[in-house]
């Protein structure tokens, strides 16, 4: 067998052979950033727990938890400037909240009083997208439009490992590369598309390798290492902002909870596997390094949890009230001006 | 008609820097039907852009562009090539305004050359309007005249909601020397009586309008005075004009190329019957394409509504009851 040497241009697009890591490597901590990341991770975990509890109380129709993926969620929001745009999937409520959307508004879709609970233009956050990977071409198009207008705006789109099999994933990445659109695609590879494991999803060496076929760089990062994810995303965003075009980032992580509260994950994955990933919990990894550097004390830990509890209590209070519902709203936003047919149906109510 | 569409696009590009055209072969080539001829040269390859060959990508990217505030106009090269973009159209384009309570309207136009009668091979002759009509959130528009090609397309691009703009392929080469461009631009939702008639109304649109006009001419010999009503916009639907006309004549035949079963004519016949029952002297009949996959070119004339089929439907409008 002969080994064909890849040309340098191709090698430059290949992801790193091992996922990029910061924690546990002896890297010097950022004494300002890392404690803040930790505070946000604690908050994020608490919100995941709170939202899951609210489904049991019937206050949310369903909740696709991002427990275990909080490092990706937080980093995705922090990597962007206020003028940038975030394109989330249904599992990315936490990224949306970290971006600044009030928690109860971010959960509007899952509460079910309207499909989107916030104004996307106000927050520069697209609606949570339920059909898989279909938000990716939107991110490409929006980034392209910003570039056409000469605006310094980057789009960051989130997708899961299952979503990379969709045609829209392919088309979005291909368009982005051809147009050199300022967009970053973050694949949260949490190993399962509901029940189907990654091995049944792709034969690629990694999902980040797919970037090479489009002519964009692929990056591989430990998705449970918050400083690492943020570093890689910030590099990708800076690359896009400087006119370098799109990047595909694959973050290796794990969905600790089931797909949603309606799913039973014990049917398709062994408890040992989940236990092993709990050892690599993003909060544990960051706390270990912080404590080693004296940047996390019992007191700051308590303060972080108290802050998270306050937020959770506010979310509980917001969702424990019944939303104001008006059936006439059903007709109000289908068109700028309702058609005569819609007016007739509305007036007949 | 292709030239009127071209002029509408050119005028829209000149009037508004946010208008951007995207599609396959619309740049250097000017589109397979030449509707975008010369526009890339005049406005540059970014405003009349050849995209990769991927319809979902085209419409998905256009959606993102519209989210940012641009006013994209995309071309689906042929009716059946629009199907890969169907998920984007149904799940996002049609719903974005509604799912965001009006915060994120999508001013985007999807141009689709549609229908048969040009000897095209498989997948080049579909009439896909029923799919679009059944999708709330879309406007569905189709011109039958040179003047409407201009006016309706300008209106489509100016509309703050998504519009599926269906261009009858076999009318691309139609001419009307009486029309001076730019033609009048009017709001959607107004049907137009192309020909007055006292005995029965042919309710039609797009490529079937000239067929109905020819049928009305031929009907003179049989002693029938037929009106021809061109719907122009299928969504929103002009119930008022359709009902006024049918009430006047008491008889109606709906004519279109799309298949009849669960097709546009079924909806139109139901609406007319619900609203005009006591004015009707006969059931509303339909003359449509058969319920078959679009036929190969050598057989398409057996599928498309023609003058004979329209007249034979008119003959079945229970005239004997009148005597």
C-alpha cells in the first residue's frame, strides 16, 4: 500500500488529529474568563434541570435537554458579538438564553404558547429550528447578505451529529464555501441522533473531515472543555470576520439525558457509557482546573449555585403562570395583511 | 412574455438595491428561458447570481438573505426542480412571519416556470400550483398576459410576504404589441374578466387562459356566449369577482392544466357552490389535466385541456333544463 501525500492546501483544511483541549493540559488559566465560564456552566446546568422539571409539571410540552453539552452552548453564545447572528436548533435553548434572550421567552416554543417566544431581530437569534439542519442554509444566506451589504457580521449555526446527514447540511456548507460567507458551523457531536449512534450515521473519519470536501477548514475540539470550545469558536469567528470564509467545527460531547423527556435512552445505550461520560462532565473538568489554580473556592462555588437558583426560580415563576392566549392571534400573522379567506374564517369564530 | 418578465426584474433591480436574483444558469446564460438575459451584465454577478446547483440551498440561502432584510428573487429552473426546495418553502418560507408573530417577515419571490405544452421531457411539464396553494403563508400568482407578467412580478417583488410566481412556460413566447412597458402594477387578489359572456363563465388562470379564449370564440358557432375569467392570483383568491360573475351567468366551468383530483378546480368548485348555490343552473364542472403523471411530449396533447374538452364540458351544463 502506498501512502499518498496530501497537498499542503488540503492538509491545511484537515482537522487536528486529536481534539483541541485546554483543561488538564497545564495551560495557564484566564483568571477572568474561566470563573465566568464556570458561573455560566453552573447556571446552564441548573436551567437544564429546571426545564426538565417543568416538563414533569406540565409547564413545558417537551424539553430536549443539553445536559452534558453546556460547554458548547455557552461557548457558542460567547463567541459572538452583539451584531452577529446565532442559528439554533431545538436543543440549543441554553445558547439562546446565554445570548441574552430571557429564559421564559427562549422556552416559548417548548412551552407551546407560540412557536417563537422572542423577536429574532432584537436578539439576532433565529427561531429555534425543529426540522433538522434546515437552519444552516439560512445562516449561510444571512452571512452572505451581510457581506453583500458590507456589514461586519458573522453567523454561527448549531447542528447535531445526526443533522450532518441531511441534504441541507451539505448545501449550506457548499454554498458557504463557494460564497466565502462569514459563517461558522458548530456540530455538537453528542454521539446519538435520538437512538441512532454515530457509527450508523457516517463513515467519515470525523464529522470535521467533511469540511475538506467543501474547501473549508475543519476543526475538532473537546466539546466538554469550555475554554477549548470557546477558543476554537473564537478563532473560527475571527477567520470568518476577516474574510477567510466559513469553518466547520466539530465538538465531541455527550447527551447525558435522553433525547427529550419523552424518550427512554436505556433502550439504546448502556449505563456504563453514560457513567463514563459523567466523569468527563464539563462542569467537573473546569472546576478541577479552577481549583488547582485557586480560582474556585467553596464560597465562589456557593455563589455560583445561588445565582443559578435565583435564575431557576425566576423561570419557574414565569412559567407557572398561565400564558395569555388569544385564538384570534392564529389569523394575525400568516400574512402582512390577512387574505379575504382568513378574514372570513377569523370573523366566523 | 419572457421580455416583460425580464423588464420587471430589471426595473425591480434598478429601483431597489436590496433586490437580488439567485438561481441556476441565470447569470451568464440569462436563464434557460432567457428571462434574466442581460441582468448579470447590467447589475453584476452578485445581484444576478449563478448559484451551485441545489434548490434547497438556493431557497434556504434566500431565506437567510431575506431575514437580513434583502429582497431575494429566486428562480427554480423548472417546476419539478422546485421539489427539493419544498421543505424550505413549507417549513420556513411560508411560516417565518407567523412563527415569529410578524417579527421576521420574508419578502421573497420564488419564480417557477410551470406547466406543459412545450414538448418538454419528463419532469419539465408539471403544474405544481396545488401544493403551493395548500400551504398557508404563501401567495400564489400566475400571469396569463404580457401586461400581467410585468405587473404581477413587480407586485410580487414589492410584497412583504413570500410569493410563488408561476410562469406558464408555453406563454413565454407569447406577444402583445399593444402593451407598453412598464405595465400597470396592481395589488394581488383581483381576477379579471378577459371576455364578457352571458351564458356561462370559464374560470381559469395561467396557461389555460388562451385555451379558454379560443374555446369562447369557437362556442359562438354553437350559440353559447361564454365569459372568460382570469384569476391571476390563486392565493389570495378573489371570491367576490368569481361569485359575481357566476351569479350573473349561472353556469361555470373551471379549466386548468393541473390534475383534477384534489386540484385547484376542486377548491374553486366548492367555493362557488357554497356561495352561489341558488344562482347555479348546473353543477360547476371541471376541465383539467388527467390524474396521471405528466405524460411524455408525444402524448401531452391528450392530457392538456383543449378547446374540444372545454366545449364538451360547456355542453354538459344542463342547458335542456332551461327550455
